[in-house]
C-alpha cells in the first residue's frame, strides 16, 4: 500500500506527464496551456480567485486546464471579459444574468458596493483573443509599475526589480518619454509631500 507521500508523488508525476503531453501538441488548446505556463503575470489578476491557486502545483494546474478544456470545447461556460481594460478568464457564460457583477473579483465587488466604483466590462470572443490582449495588457502594466517604482525610488532599483519579468526592457532606462513620465510623477509626489 502506498503512503500518502507516495500518492502525492504519483499524482505529481502523472500531472507533469499530462502537461508535457498537452504542450507538445500542435493545436489551439496547446497554445493556451503554453501561454498559461509561460506568462509571468499574477494569476490572481486574470483568473477567478478560486482558480488562481491552481497555478501553484502541477496537479492543480491539470485541474485548471481540464476545466478550461471542458469549458471551451464541451459546455461553453467560459468567457473572456475585459474589466476596465484588463483581460480575464471567467467561467461564466457571457449572457449570464448579472454577468457584469459576476466577473468582478472580491475587491472590485466591495469597491462597487461600498464606494460606488463603476467597472466597464467588454467581451473578447475567443481565448486566442484573450491571450493576445492579455500579453499587451501585461506589458503595459509592467511598464506602468516600473514608472511608479522608479519615481518612488530610482530607475536603477526599478530596473533591478522588474528585470525578472519577460516584458521588461532595459531600454526603458534611457527612453526619454518614460523618463519624462517618471520625472512628472516624482514632481507630483513632491507637491503632495510624498517625496
């Protein structure tokens, strides 16, 4: 009889085999799985909160991609909302009652309920559209974070911190437009006493 630890190892090995088999194929779903494996975006930003933790283990990841596969090719309960410009994956049908509320994360729901924040929700048609839109959103988001951190600390600190992201470019350190945005933000921080 296998110990619990041995069962964990078997489940992990089986999951890794399934993941490797999937990414080795030449089809749309393999593209999806490769993207999920390769993106360095925070999964809590683009997946429902109850699914994002699946990205931390091989067995969890197999559960997630199995659900995505089922949703894409069997029952269709998947959609690709863009909430205030940020592309997401949702396991709700796009014509679900109260859809625009369902696709918000808990923080967004709280902000809407307690502070009256509004959220613009648009739709992407396919998962491949989601991937392309998410790549671009993530690139811009890393640049936005780089600018803010450089304004609060230094360009060198921000470069060191963000260099671990695939979307980072050392060219940002010398880009006049980016440097101007950093300086503008520094000046705004000084005016309000934050620098």
